[in-house]
C-alpha cells in the first residue's frame, strides 16, 4: 500500500488530521496530527489510526505500520 493511499485513507477517516509519511509499501512510517486526539491516551490514538486499516491488515494488503500520533 502506497504512502499516498495511507495518507488519503487517514485524512478521510479523521477529517481534521494532518499526516506525514515516510518509507514505502511495507516499511511505511506515519505521524498523524489531529485535534481529535486531545485528552486521549497514546494507545487510544493509535487504535483510532489502526482501525482505519482493519480490512487491509486482515487481507494482508498492509503488514505493518509504524505510527506516531500528536495533538494539533
């Protein structure tokens, strides 16, 4: 899955987000910055992002994703 596709999927699912990507395909790292993360634990923020890709993880289209989250 391309970094551009990952970015687009997150920005669609979390409308106020800004996404920075690096790497490619199976070695993608992302930083997701969103005001919707305010007051949430880091684990909850990561779950929100991971949930965007449930189907892709289940199908094997996406194997791993390094995620960092920040509050805007």
